[in-house]
C-alpha cells in the first residue's frame, strides 16, 4: 500500500463508498507479512518511503527470490535487482508478465503512478558503465519517472557532454556513473544547477582498485552540488534522484 492508495481508501470511508470493515480488511496485513523462514515482507514501505520493497537477488537462491517476488508483485509494482540470468527463469515463472533485463540484471513488473516535477538524467562516462546506469534507469521507470539517457560522454571527449547540456538542464536531478578516475560528476556539477548524484563504478585498470579511486575522487569533488553513493549502486542513486524529482 502506498500513500495514494491509502488516501483513496480513507476518502471512500469518509464518503460512504467503503465501509469501515472493508477498510480494515484492506489494511489487515499491514505493516508486514512473514514468508516462512525466508523473509519478512515490508508491506508498508511504499507508504513510508515512497517505493515498495525492492528485492536484492544477490546471495539468494532462485527459489527464494521467486517466493518473495511473487508476494510483492501481488501488492503493487515489483523490482528485483542484481538478478543473475540463471536465477531469472524461476522468478519469471512465479511472476507472470514480469520482464527481465540481462544488462541491468533487473526484473520488474508494473510502474508507480505518482506526480513528478520532471525527468531524471542518467549519464555515464563510458559504455562499460551502462549496466550500472541501466539499473538506475529501470529503478526510475518503476518509480514512474521519465528517464533521459546521456551515455558515453566521459572527460576524454568533453564536447560529447556539452552537446547534451540542454538535456541535463531539463532534468530535476542528474545521476552520473563513472569508473577510471571518476571525474565526470564534478564536470556535470559545474555545468548545471541540479542535484548531481555520483556513482563510482568498478570499471578501470589496476590502480582504480575496483572502484575505490573514482569513489574517492567523487567524495573530494569541488562541485558543491555533487553527492555520492556506493560503488556500482545504481539503484541507490536512482532512489534518491526519484525522491528529488517527485512533487
């Protein structure tokens, strides 16, 4: 249940279209539901924080992910992240109509319907960063937001980024993923007066240290509108950007 559904339910009670007993029945399973010994599903998360619980498939079995996803999909939009291709089949069988994307390693069904002030731009320095960006893009789409993709515009060729400046300025927030030295978020932050969320990626040669080098670069950004999430955390960046872009 999210805030919009709760408001409709309460309006129905106030207007006499819904009985108190019906309203209690709708809310009977709040705020959580136990799924055996596997999981405890947070059925009130959308109401509290603006998005239903998201399933992190990493370190879970395909059967566990399928069981959790089936229960969540019955209550609203579903998003599963870090879902390896060999685990996708049982989840798709459990959730009819779900779509799996091997690039972002996400599985989703449905989309939230909430008002937004504008789109979110998702940028990456190089093509190798696209999987992280696509995790962010899918998350934003499930949140009901328009996504502007600005890919392969790294600092080795800044003219590519400048050619997309109008797209960046149209966005309410900008997600910027970069590996190697991780300089792109600072450049974007110096171009637009928007919140910029840097995502260091684990793309790079030995001294990039699996994403630690771009993480430290972004944390030391001189652009004051840049903030940073963890390495390869496209989902976390999208969640924050989505909250910024909503009304």
